[in-house]
C-alpha cells in the first residue's frame, strides 16, 4: 500500500508511547529537582521555594529541553541542570503571577498558592530565590558542555525572563486589564512574551547545549514559536471548558476578570482551529529531522489534546 507522508507520520506517532515517555521524563526531572534544592538555614525560605517547585506540574519546559538536546546529539545528563533551571524560572513566574498585586490567585497546581501559605513577603522572596538559583545551578552543575555554549544558554535564559520575555509580556498584560478593545496584535505580543518565550528557550537551549548547528537551532526555534502560541490558545480554551479540579487552579478566571483571550476574539471553534494550524506548522519544521524528532512531534500533538 502506498502511504501519504501524513499517514506515515500518524503511524509513527501511533507507535510512540507519549504517556510512558512523559512519565519517565517527569520522574527524572522530579528527582533532579528534588536533589537540586535541599532545605538548609534559613529553612523558611528553602521550604517556600520547595513548596512551589515540588508541587507537580507537567514539567513541560524541562522535558522539551531534554528532548531537544537528545534530538540534536546531546545527552540527558548535559541538559538536566538547564532543564531544572527552566522549571525554577517557570515556578517563580507562577508564584509572582499569583500574588495579590498581579493575578491574585488562591490555587495553583492543586494546592494553595505560595503567598497563601507563606505570606506575600516570603512568596516574593521565594520567587527571587528561585530565579537567582536557576542561573547559579546552570553555571555550576552543567558538565560536558563547552563554556561558550553554556554562556549562550545563560544569556538565552536571561533574555527569556526579562523585559524582552516574561516580564515584558506580563507588563503589557497588566496594562490591558479591564480594557475591552485589546487587539489581536497586542494579545499575540503578550503571549509571545509571557508564555512562548520560555518555551522557546526550553527548546533552543537543549539544542545549543549539544552544539547543534545554527540552522537546526533556528528550525527548532520556529517549532517552539508555533507550539508556544498554540499552548496559550489551548490554555485560554481550557479556562472556559475545564473544571478547577482538572486545572488545579481557579477555572473561568478570564471570563470573570473580563480578560481579552483568544476565545474572546475568535470564539472557541476558531481558536481550536488556529491552535491546530500552529501545531501542524510546528510539526512541519521537524520534518528534516525524520524519525529522531518523534518525541517533539508527539509533544506538539499533546499541546492541543491536553485537558489541563
Ligand atoms: C520572570 C522575573 C519574572 C517575573 C515574573 C509574573 C510574571 C513575571 C510573568 C507571568 C508569566 C506567566 C505566569 C505566564 C503564564 C504561562 C503559563 C501558560 C503557565 C501555565 O503553564 P503550565 O500549564 O503549568 O505548563 P504547569 O503547572 O503544568 O507547569
């Protein structure tokens, strides 16, 4: 039987057990995170940092970093410190995002938010502590990577976190609060920075650590840009369609806060179609890598099929 490219791709994906792959990778990441941050004096701050860092979550950013490093010829060992740093940065952004001065949320990852347990003062410091430690951890714990590549990764992480990344996206998001006329361009700016920037750094850092050629890094960057925006569109859809138990945080928050979202601009159906289109563009970027990219192909599909 002659198979089209699409059908062949589907068959390959079918043979790849994503659930097992994610479970194995999550377990490796959990163990590495656990080892990375022991509780020492002053215990209060380490406990607050660990409370959010070890609270679960999909560990998508570390898994993307490990998968990309392996795809481009590197190893899990050389990427694990960066993978952990990405999760530390992501976790600190969630702690700060949940603060009363920002989104003011009581629940995250199925647990009370950091400031609800430790108080606002300690939650701010726990976020700061995790952010600083992320960079220290990468610089000190990465083995088997040339200093030039490691320095590039440190710079990429800094860019993804700062005003050119998460912080810039969050500022525009805060500016748009309560506005009913937020344009699609502004919404894209917010999410390309708030959400996609760290996913991009997760993917490209893995490739840079393995010493991948620039063409491959650029191709993987385009993959990440596409999945990054799709991830946010699905996040907006789930805010409407999923329950608090599924999400582990307050559901329907965007509607209550009258926040501009992709469904508020396009409606649910069009939002789903746009996310699917971005995912198929992402997968097209992986075509030159062939079978080796099977994990990244499956992760792209997971982004639109996920329920939390
Ligand atoms: C980075 C210095 C610094 C400050 C933070 C608050 C802030 C600035 C930025 C907000 C960033 C933010 C919360 C973006 C939302 C990203 C997002 C879609 C989070 C949900 O990610 P999942 O679904 O969560 O991967 P889990 O819990 O599975 O890890």
